[in-house]
């Protein structure tokens, strides 16, 4: 596991999870509504700001987080049929 200390503790307490959704730390924050998705396997992170009316339901399950992470990585973009955030 190649994640930071905060996330490492969480993943140890939740061994069945591959993804984590949490509020962004001050050093990661991109705005007041910032969230971070962490991938257990690689420690990769994506931070985003939840804007009113754009992301209405943040699902905290591995399938939904993997999909959102993929969208944010640019693999699935709205112009190619993917959902807009």
C-alpha cells in the first residue's frame, strides 16, 4: 500500500475497501467543498470541489468511487458520452 499515513490507518481499519472518499486536507483543498478520492492499490489521489447543483449524491462505495476517479482522470469525458459532474 502506497498511501499517506491518514489513509493507511483508514484502509487498515477497512481492509475490504479499495477506495476511500474523504474531505480534502488543507494541503489538497481546491476550495471550501473539496473532497479527495484515494485508490488503495497505488495511493493515487484526485481532489475535486463539490459545487452546488453539480454533484448531488456522493456514493461512498468502491464501484461509484472507481467510476468517479476514472472520469476525473480524463478517461471518460462528458463530450464522449460520460456524465457531467
